[in-house]
C-alpha cells in the first residue's frame, strides 16, 4: 500500500473518474459497458483506491442506489441460499463482492435504508443493527450468508428448522464448506469512502456494470429495469423543459443490461410510458414494494409488461398493479 493518503492518490484521476460517470449517465462513452468497467477497474487498482479485505458479514448492508435504488429482495436472497449455497456448497472462486466503505456521515442514511428493506421483507431478512460496508456487487450473496447466520424466516422448507427459521445447522450439515464464510468471513473488494465522496455516482456505476457480468448471482429484474427507464425519463423531463427523448432514454437505459433484455427495451418503455404512475412513479414504487414481500418471486418478462401496456383502462388505475400481482403468483411463470 502506498504511503500517500487516499486523497493524494485520488487527485490525479478524480476528473477522469467524474468524466466516466458523466459519460455513463448520458450514454456518451464511446465503447460498451465491459470497456467502461475495465477502465474504472484499472484506474482504481493502479491508484490503490480500493482494497481487498476479509470481513464478517455481520455489518454489511446494501448500497442504497444498488439495482436502481431497489437494493435487494428477500426472495432472491433466500433463493440464492437454497438454490446455490445449500445445493452446491461454498466455492470462493465464484465469490465476487464489491462494497463501499460507509463513512460516518453516511451511516444514519444507509442504516435507515437497509432497515426499511428488512421491514419490507416479511421477516425473510435478518435485522441489521449496524453498517460498516454497503455492497454494490454480491449484495444477494452477502444477504444469503446473513440469513444463514442470523435468525430469519425461511422461504424454503429444506433450509428451515422446526421453528420455521433458516437453520444454519441443516445447511452446514449438508454443505460443510459453508462453515468457512460464516466463521472466517468473506473476501470483499472495498472502495474507500473518500472516492465516492469526491466522485459522486461512481459506486452506482460500479454496481450497475458489475451486476450484469456477475452471472453467479442475480441479474437486474425486469421491474428494476423499468425503474431505470422511469428515472432517466424523469431526469430528462426535469432538465429538458418537460420534453423526453425516448430514443435517448433507450440508449442510456440499455447500458449494462443483459443482451436479451436490452433487445426488448421498447416493450419495457411502453409499460413505463403508460403505467409508471405519474411524476412520482407511484405504480412502479408500489409494485417494487410488493415484490419485496414475496417468498418465491416469479419471473416477469418484457412480453408480459408489453401486453399490459396495451390495456386501455385509464379510468381504473388499480387494474395494472392487480394484474401484475396475479402474474407474480401465476404457476406458469416460476422464478
């Protein structure tokens, strides 16, 4: 580690990092997301602006702007615990976690955000009494390990004890390798808090790019993609005299999306245009809150939302949320 302070190491590259954030946000970066991800990675590594550390999962929460401010969902966290860790065991070579060091001035806000997610989880996420790191990649992996380590309701009978809570004993009994991350902690690539403070928005870009390439865990959901479209269009409307250029919205929104989803951006935009819920995005917000309560989440496709976007029921503003909820429980559409 260099003897220079973080501020001294950051100063020569801060302007370039700010430029990368701006180009990501307005869609002007000349190459694709992998190239952008690589440039940020190289810059942070070369200037020692992040560091690999080992941490217990006890006080690791999720970054408030992760996955278009959705953070994480309990169903994805428990699905990862059941489908991956309980079924296959622990493989540190497939582990990828990047976190932001939480500065003291951010702790109250970050902790309140994470505690709200816990409160919305239908008891399927464990309490988080304190926070020192906030994940931008590996959020569901950390959350799955925390659900195994601390008491919370189990979504799957196979990992539940007699009391209905996730049973660490059952999980370790089947997969002894799981004892290692729970007892010894996990590797975390930590971005120093001073970096995000000097380059606002950088960690959100790191999170967005990494969640696409990190196929071992969870890709952005269809609903989260809709929230991204809504956020971009709202920002345009606020800064562009009320006008929205939907071609530009699409160009920016697909940055970092999985290719299959990017190919259906028009269908997602049609749903957002008709059913976002006005200036506050009320319908999307309500759907997201509902999604977080599901024990087993269903996969909502762009084709599903495109069909709903065609519905002409403008006088019945509760119709679309109700149909969405029906799809979430529909047996033909499992997670």
